[in-house]
């Protein structure tokens, strides 16, 4: 029986583009397909034993299973303030993953038609949030040095007035690159001059396996809300993320949050607080992830160089989970069908395009497969390219 409820989506929801990636993941879940498509951290590197011991200890106290305040459990806010280098705990609010931080910020601060600037290619979860408030969206190309601040300056000089600029500063999803120090300083300067707010989305910054870390944009301006998350460093299912930023923005988000889900999970936040506060354990744990991702990234890029060298250009990852590949002359959406037939999956670049097309690009994740599987995945990708060439 089907119910004819005749409900149409709200205007706001009608404006949200469905995630092509979610749909694609279904295709790639077939057995025998090596998936470089996902955006998940490696399951075997989640510290399950340590989390379960901590969870057992924490939940022995019934207070850990009670509601908490909307800004989050104070002891966890303090640990997170220390983790992100913020002095005032009033600048920190805990969320249900950093995705919720994006949602809360957009709904607390934006009206329909407000201009929001995002990255091109974009983190699709951010695009969906800004579409859900019916913002006017423009997208700045991501260059090798992060978002194109020169173009942004020209837009501003021509009279564009963004309310918010969202950017992924480290190991971009999907573009793989990080913003240089000068990009960060210039973006912060422009925020101060033109009065927009920067949402600096940084779930991957701790996953650096090469090169030197760079101070966040937030170090250069007060007009920045910095987002972080336990998802990639501990476990996504804990659903603990955070924002740190100006206390007045935090206050608005706190007010909105009461009507969204009252509060986050006291229990999860206490578990995360214990794990992040054990500096020795956490440093060792994160080193293991970094080393493993580093060798996986190296296996992927050397396979790309050896197997597809003449056909592709790609970013050389220094951290995070993604490698962004360009295959001039190849329609990567068409390639995906051949690739799945050959037993490998990726996300076509078109899924991430806002103003640009990226039809000849693809995102490869190196986080979840072993070096041997990654090499085999690239071999299968080359088979698919050869089939497409013949077709
Ligand atoms: N921002 C970016 C750039 C991401 O890639 C992701 C997840 N893939 C998120 C935010 C949201 O992550 P979470 O809600 O698990 O913290």
C-alpha cells in the first residue's frame, strides 16, 4: 500500500542537490569492486579497544547518560579548547559531527539570497547546507595554493559582498591540496576589510604525513569559525565535532541548537574528552594513522605514475585521505561505468563542480585500501581507460 500524502518538498529542500556520491556508493558496494570512492577513514585504524574500555568506564556513571547543555559538556569543551589552541572555553561549542556545525552556522546566520562563497570543487556536504537556506552561491577555484584569493579580491572590488566564505584549509576534500600561508593571511585580511565570516573547515589537519603544518586561517583573524571533528582521528560514529569562534556567533548557534536536538551526546563527548586528554596515547595513535595513510598515498601515486603516467596529472598528497586526478580528454562519468565493470570505483569530478565542470577529473581515496589493493585498483582503472579508448 502506498500513502498518497501529496507532500512536496519545501522550497528550501527543493533547492538542495541530492548527493551524487551517496548514490554512487551503492554502485560501489558490490563485492569484487575495489572502492577508492568512499570518504571514510580506515575501519581497522579506529581504536576500537581503547574506545570500548573508555566507554565502559564513562557509562558506569549514570550522569554520563543524562542530557547536557546545548554548548556541550564543559570538561569536553575544555579539552577541545586545548586541542585547537583556544584560551576561552566560551568560544567552543560541541556538535554532532562537524557537518552539524555547518548546518547550525548556516541556519543561525543566513537569510535566503545571502551570498556564500564556497570552493570549486566543493565539499558537497557544505554545498547542500548552503542550498538548504537558499543562499546565493558562488564558487572560487581551488588552486595549488588553496582558494583563489586574487579572484576573490576582484569580486570584492567589483562590489560582491559575501556573508560567509566556506573553505577546507588542509588536505582539501576533494581537491587534495592545502591553502598556503600567504593564501590564509590574505583571506583573513580580506575578511577583516570586507566584514565577512570565514568558516574554516578542518577535519583533516592532524592527518599530515609530509611537509610542515601551517597555522590555521583562524590564527590571522577573529572573523573565523574553525570547525574540527573526532571523525577522522578517532571514529565517525562517536559523532563529536566542534566549532571555535567569536563568542557572539557561538551564542547564536547555541540558541538555535536548542530547537534542533537540544544537545549532543553527553556520553560520546565524555569519551572523546578522555581520549583527547591522554596526550601520550593520542599522539601515538595519530602517528599510526599518519604513517599508514602516508604509505597508502605513496602506493597510490607511484601506481598512477607507473601505470597511467602519460594520461594523468594528480596532486601529491601531504596528508588527509584524497588524491585529485585529472585525465585530459576523458569523460570520467563514462569512465566510472567501465571502471566498475573492471572492478574499481572512484568519484567522478563532476560530482564536485559548482561553477566549473571537472568532467575530466576524479577523486581517489587512499584511506581504506592496502598498498597492494591500491596498486591493483589503479591497474583496473587503466584497463577501464583502455576500454573507453577503444569504444
Ligand atoms: N567537512 C569536510 C570537509 C568533510 O570532508 C567532512 C566529512 N567527510 C565533514 C566536514 C563532516 O564530518 P563529520 O560530520 O563526521 O565531522
